[in-house]
C-alpha cells in the first residue's frame, strides 16, 4: 500500500506532499473530508506499534480538554483519533509495510527515501 493520510488545509502537509514528489500510484486521503475508519487506524497502529505513536499532543483540542493532565491509555488514544481528525499526528505516510508519522525533518527524509 502507498498512502498518505493528511489534512488538505494544513500548509505543512501540503509542503511535505510536494517535497515528496509522489509517484502516481500513491493514494491521498484528506482526513477532514474522508474520516479515518477503525480498520484504517488499526492498520496504522499495527505498523506504528501503538495508537499513542499516531496521536498528536499538539492538537488544540488536546489543550482545550486538558488531556495532558489525564492518564490516557491506548483505548483512549484510539477513540480520540476516531472521534476527531485533529488528534492524528500528520501526515501519516505508508509505503508498503513501513509507516512514517509526523512532520519532523528526519521522518520526512526517511519517507522520501522509502518512496524513491
């Protein structure tokens, strides 16, 4: 599978997608327009190792709900990501059986190397 879960209105996601210079066989899923299914999230979790690895603690809702002061478990991370797209650390790039989560320079470089 070659897929990127991203947010179409996110300038960072847009910049990274351009930078990756994707081949035509890549599928792009704008998570605001097409919600992540439980099956898709489970597949990402299998590759990433945990739901927490996919969870964005930078999301505004994370701060608004004061989630940092709660003891969140894997089930909580999963449910929050399914509840609102903003909790998914973006972009999530899947290249065959490898997953790259987030927008750090290192992660983007690693995903670029896996793609090309």
